[in-house]
């Protein structure tokens, strides 16, 4: 079936051109748009004034919706009509991504997150045609039995030594990981990662910088340790946490900065060495036996009193080099936010969701650290 995208200057013109062509909207795109809005087929049918059986038929590609129905779908789902007539978009399955707190998430929340991931992959593919992006350079460490050993191996392979990592997003991007923001209005939805030809990480950019860095390291653990299996379940989540802790806070570095008096204020001070949260820093000290059980419990009580969602002396938020540079180059060629969204046949809001906290400014208008290689983008088309 040919789902050729059509260009137009208005919704009404677009609808008439598409109707005249006889093309049937791409079923994968109809389903993606519906799930991105967290709607069931029944709910969508009610909103656009048709029976559920009609929505089922449209999403199965049996026949094309009428012009009025197509307009209603576009308005309710917030996607331009042109979006429904593109090539197939592969929506990742639940087994593909590394979701945390799976049991707390509703089916609608999972669908919303996975459909956003599909749009991120769609955007990444478009950028790869335009720019020469870094190739993936993530080793397969599934043979490592211990997450701490895997973290040490990866640091050695990447030449990081025991120094603190300046910027996790820049490091991931330099190794070919595509990083996007995750915008789902639910606290149950956390960061996740997946392999879709290339490695992808989607971060909840509403969290503190320290928590977001740990999430990035956690997902990196999934990508290198659990590539050949479905990274689900408490045990594998525990492994990814252990990897992240050891990767961000190498044992030698932590021992070198071991506090003589592990008070809350001391932890706040030394956490800046690795740009980690007070909770993660205290846990790592306890994990390495550098503070006693009694001292660790006292720190946990103090952290809980002050609120775990509040990070003292929060670090500046990390942003993307790749997305910033690509968007600035496009902007210099006259393609701003609206133009990019139009080229992708996406609503501007979806583009903003993917870039939120990472590269919005480029669209319109503690101790020594490892140096992060600057992103070098070359226009290829």
C-alpha cells in the first residue's frame, strides 16, 4: 500500500488532495497518533462521532475515513492530516524498552511513552539523512557477570579512568546514543532505553540534573548489559542501578574523597565531585563500606526529612550537543521550529516534547573531570 505524504498549504486543501488520490491513511500512523494521546479505540470513536467498528477498520487499513472523519481525527489527536499519509512508523513494543516501575504504569501510559519513542526514532532518522551523526560505539558487556565489573570495563574501554564525568548526555551522544526527552504527564513513567538499530535513551527532563544523570547511566547499563534480552524485572533493574552507581562514582575516586565525618552537610559537599544526588552518594559510601550502617541510616533519615525530590545545591541541567548543533545549523538555513515540524509532518508540540530541556534554545531564534569530546556535525544533504 502506498502511503505517500502529500504537501499542501491548508487542512481543507490537504484533505481534498488526499481524498482525490484514493490513498488510504497509514494504519500504523493512525494507531500511533491515537496511542500518543492515551486514547482507546472506543474513546476516539466517541470523540470523533463514529462507531468503534469504524476506527478499528481505519486502523486495519480496510478503507479510508471520510473527509469529515479525517478532519475530526486530526483535530482530536492534534496531528496534521499529512502525518497520516507517511511511510510506516515502527512503534517499539513493551519488550523492546527498559521501563522502570512497570507495574505502576497503566497501559495508556506505556502506549504514550512508546509512541513518543517512535516519534523520537522518526526524528532521529530524519536528522541522520541530513547530518553525519556519531556511529554507535557501545560494547556488548552481557558476558560480565557483575554490574560493577561491567562499569569498570566500560570506563577502561572508553579511557575514562577514575575521573568524574563532566556531562553524561554529551558522553552518550559521542558514543552514538540518540538522546531525547520523555514527556508523559505521569510520575510513574521514568527514563527508558532501547536498541532500534541504534541505541536510544529517553530521559525525564523534569527531574533534577543529578537524578537525570543517574537515569542516563542506568539506561547505559541496560544498553551494554542487557542488549540481547528484555531488560525487565527487579533483578535487572538492580543490576542497572549497580552499574550506574559504579560508573558515575568509581571506587578509587570515592575512597579518595571519603569524608572523615559523614554528616549531611559533608555529603552535600562531596556529591559535587561526581554530580550525583545526596541519596546516591550516601548509598555508594555505604556500599563500599566507607560509612557504617548506623551512619547510613542517619543520613537516610536526614535526607527523608528534607524531601527526596528536592536536591540541595542542584547542578546545572545537562543539555544535548548534537541536537543543539543540528538545530542551529538548520536555523541558519532558514528552518526554524515550525519548519522542522512541518518537514516531519508533526505538530510543533511533539517536537518540543522530544527536545524539552535538551535543545530548545537552538530551534527558533567538584574535582577534575573527564573531558567530553565536542560534537562535530557535518551536513551530508
